[in-house]
C-alpha cells in the first residue's frame, strides 16, 4: 500500500474504517482480491511474482497491510518480499505484538517497510526504519511511504476528506473509493523531497498515482462493524489509471 487512512474505534458503528491505495509497477503480475485457494480463510489480493499480499483479512479477524518505506538510495536487490510480512501474519497464529517483535528482529532482510497487523482486539504498527512498536489507541491515522503520522501532502489531503466522511452515520464504500480516486498532485511548494526526480515526486504526491509505468493498481475499503460484520471492497486499475473491476465481499467474522 502507498496510502492508508484508518479510523480505529472512532465511529459509533464501525470499529475500523480503512481506505487504502496500493501503488505498484503495472508490469508486476497481481491477482485481484479473492479467497485464496491454498488458504481459504484469507481474503486479499495476491502478488503473483512473490506470493505475498499488500492487504488481507481472515475469517477470524486477522488483518495485515504493508507499505514500502521510500528511500531510493537504500534499496537492496535480493531482499525478501515485503508482501511475505502480511502473508505470514495472516497464515500464522502469533499475536500482533509478538509477531512485530519477531519481524523487527530480522528487519534487515527486508527493504524498508511499514507494517500494520491486528486481530480484532489489538492493532499494532511497526517499521524496520525504527525499532519501536506502537499499539494503536483509538484515533484517526494516515500512513504513506514514511513513518506512521508523517504528514506527506497526500496524507494531509486524504485525512481532511476522510474525517468529513467519518461524520456520516453509515458509510458507503463508494464514498471512500471516490476519495481514493483523487488524481490531483500537491502544489510544488508542498512536495516531499525524497531524492526522486521532481516530476516523479509530483506524480507520487497525488492520492491516486498515474504514470506511464507505475501507478495505483488497487483501491481497497474495509468497513468493520462492532458486531463483526465486514464489507471489503476493492477496485483495480490498469495502466494510466484505467478501471478494471470492482469486487465487494461481505464477511461475518468469528472474533470478539
């Protein structure tokens, strides 16, 4: 994922409201959200190159998502796929904090990442670019390709629209998908400086990214009510932001 907006225990109806965009090279093979044939309890997209996922949830309420940490001068070829971080949590049994401690102890075998994992009772954040584990308190959070809470332009713009949506009694997934479709780049004066060329930095500053080879491939919305029902909606895209399909799943989770 490259933009994550989430409200945790901040709505009278939903314990979790999540809206996220996954940005990736168009040439990297991926499967849209589905129940995995080799792990039927897992719902999520699939990276067909390495076998992991950027965001997934299980029927038992295990949730995981990952974003890359942008550092173009520090990427190591041959490191483990960051999609394995989410896959392994979804398939495993460790509680979120134990899992993050385990992951961060071997964080050097991955390029930079931000990882959020939860089990319906606890939601935890960690990054291998800092060694602290944060148990999320009730609140509204934004995450992109830097540490949780870093106010990059797309995070700031996204949170403003997200907070307005949270005022609604019932949230329509389409409203959040519309938020995630915002293609406006940030003003030049507000652009983040991360050692990228200026034009690429401008393109990446938008909530929805479009460029010739790289862009937003999937927009995902998750609405998790206090009684354990989940709406999982995903819209996928091809080159130049062309919409491919929308999939909507309804789950009833077996979690407290």
